[in-house]
């Protein structure tokens, strides 16, 4: 099925936005001129309204042909948007599939997490055929977030199952490892420059990396016991940046020396940071979902200042995951307001 999208464009100057909601936060790590730094640039956000109402479009990913794939989590579909024409094509996966996240390979094949059916699937857009790779044990019930390994295989989290998995995309073999801490809820996952997966353990105040030789998780405990890391990203210096969902802090773990620093986010404890990305300048981008409209915000890791706190035009509801298109200098995201969005980075 092909269908048009309605489009909304917003370019917002930022002087007053970063000031709003900052009362009561700890600014001990922020330079005095942080607001001034943030006020001098614009972030342009464009959104396409999805025609399938309340289908929770999420986790977009740019394919080699420039089209943008996303999951319809509630309606059990995958869809692809052509940003040039606004047209989409939908591929139904069947009732109860619960596609949660997807990634696209160099051949244009779409790999997705079958969160409610305990599998990872591969869609061939040319034929519509779906190949499924089932989890090898019943306890591994909910593949969650996928990430590419340098060798073309896939690492993934299983939140409720308390596991991290590896899929060999050539053989279909799945290997699983349990997190050392019970009910730690492995959630966001990211690769560092050495090919090591890092995982946010949302049920605890811990993050972990995978020892790829021993095939086991090695945990690091965040200093504050109330911290709950939901997503994380890794910058070019291999520092691991953590979004503390409950406390409203951005943290940086340095594996080289074991140090950890953190900065209170612009909306402080109301932030509820969720989706995260990092750009070519090592700015860490995140969405504050605890405020409405959601705020699309950056942290300049060179100057240690927050920038570009820009409202999502649709309100966002909740922005859960993002993908950066380096060729276009843009970050794509989906919203609970039933839109797919693109932020053109300043």
C-alpha cells in the first residue's frame, strides 16, 4: 500500500528554551555561558504523520537507497518512507508480532526484533518474504534492540529475559548470555571502536560490556544507587555516555581509567532522557521525554555544555530511539504522537 504523509516543519531559535525548566538543577559542572552557547544555533525538525493511527511508529533506520524504514510496534508491521515523495509501503508481519526495533544491512535487507514472538526476523523488501531466527530457549522471549557488529553479525538485548544475544547472520546461530545481576533489564546497546558491545542495564544502576572472547557480561556500577540507565552511546574516544532516566543526568564512563562524571540535564529530574545518538562532532543528542513537548537536546562533549533544547513539533509523547544518517547530517526518530521525524543538525 502506498500513501501520502502530511509534513510539518519547524525551525526554532533557542535562547528561551534552554532557560525554561532549569530551576533547581545542579549546575556545578556547567560553564556560566551555557545558555548563551545554546542560543546561537537552530535545529530544524520535520515530521511525517503516519496514516495508521496509534500504531507507535518507532526506531527508524536509513537504508542504502535513502529510504527510511520503521517499526509499527502496536500494529505489527514494518514500513518504509520515501522522504522525497512522502510515500510509504507497509509490510504486515501478522497480529502479535510486536516489532520493536530494526536495522538494515548493505543489501537492503531489514532485520527486526520480534519482541512478542521470541525471534529476530529478516524482511526481503523485493519479495516481502520474511525469514525468522527463533530464540534457542524458551526463557529468551523478548528480543529488544539490535546493533551491527563490525563483522556483519548482530548483537541484541532481551530486556525481560535478562539476556544479551548474538546472531550469526550467515548461519542463523543464536548465542545467549545472562546478565550477572537478576532483573537488570538489558536495554540500550552500542558498539565501541574496538567492536565491543556496551549495554545499559535499565533495572539497575549498572552498565556492562560484553567480553566477546569469554562471551559474558562484565558490569560497572554507577556511583548513585538510584541511577537507571536506559540508553547509551559511545563517542570517538570510547567514552560511554549514559542517559540516567530516573535522575535526569547525563553520565560519562571512561573505560580507560574507570572514572565516571555526570551533568544534570536541562529539565533536571523531569528530563526522563530516552532516545540517544552521537554525531560526527561527538555531540551527544538525547530527547527529554518527561516534559511535553519532548525536548530534542544536545550535549557538547568538548565544552561540556547543553545546547539546542528544541521542542518536538508534534509534542512527541515519547521518543524512544534514534538513528543518525551521516550522509545527510540528520537524526531520524519515531514518536508516540504517530509521526516519523528528521532533525537536521546545525
